[in-house]
C-alpha cells in the first residue's frame, strides 16, 4: 500500500489570509491518495471519496491492512479499507473535529489572549462547518452547500441557533 498525504494547507491569499489561521477549506483540507495494490481495490481505482476522513484514520487503515483487525481501544481512527474496496463502512462518522492552538502567535499577543484561551475548535459535517473559539469570541458557522467558499458567516444569525446547538453537542 502506498499513501501520499501532507500537513494541512495554508490560505495563500484565500479569505485574505496567509497561513492556517482559521478552519476554512483551503487550510483544513489535506490531500490523501491511497494506492492499494490488491485486486480487492480494483472497483475503486481512480475514484474519489467524500467521506469525513481524518488523518487519525491512517493508523487504523495500516494496521487493518497488515493484520486484519486493529485495537479500537488504542487506535482512535477508523480503517479506510471499506472505502478502498467499494463498501459502505458501518456507522461512519457524522462529523469531524479539529483544533488549533494559536497561543504562540502574534495574533494571540495582539488580541491580548491568555495562552489557555488561544484555541479554536472546528466541527464539520458534510453540510455545516462550525468554529468555536475560547477567549470570548462568538462562534462562526458556514453552510457548505449554499456557501461553499465560506464567505457568509451565520455564527450570530438567530435563524441558525438550533444548528449551532447541535454542532456544540458534537464538539462537547
């Protein structure tokens, strides 16, 4: 099995930013290409997957590929082999979580944020992206279907209060 991936992306001008400062798609998406030489993977060659996949899934994938099973009480991720074999995984995740500690950046100093409060959290589903910040800032919410470029922040729109509550439940 061969895997090509990388670290998170950087904005490089998207959203008028340079590096990874928030959780918009340009900085969150990570390229992941998996080549499984087995015949079992033939049906999905050249296919793409829109499942909510996280980097922690790679360890589970490698162990299950080599040994058949992985200790899910030790390895947090889920094996990606079902996707590679054209199967629908049982109970795949409904959301993905990410966090960002910006305590050692100039932004934290400029905003006068204590190191313990200089953290951002993201919950993403296929439809919504929610960003929660410590330090007294309001949340951000984006509709990934109707606003795929994440330009309209719905984080303080009363119409989406129930969505924010649901995503907070996922986060906590």
